[in-house]
C-alpha cells in the first residue's frame, strides 16, 4: 500500500484542478479568437468623446450612443 500525506494529496488535487481549469480556458478562448476579429469591422470610435462602440448598421453614418453626434 502506498502511503501519502494529507498535504501532498491536497497539493496534487489542487494542481490537477488548476491544470484542468486553465486547459479549458485556453481551449474556449482559442476557439473564440476568430469571432473577435470578424466583429472588429463593426467597431467605430467617436472622434468627439472617444467612445468605442459596435455599429452593426450597413449605413455610412453612425450615431454615437454617448454624445449623440453623427460619425461618417
């Protein structure tokens, strides 16, 4: 029979748990990386108040949600 101390068992358990969480986090972020770049064409920045927002309209003009100014 293999004897293991309580502190060592907790350390091994925490190591595997943290490795599992980090592995799943990397896997999900690696898959979502393409979605961020596809949506970046909709990003607009207001030249007056410097707010960055998404504009999903197909028009040339956009309306800033913060200062309500028109952006061309």
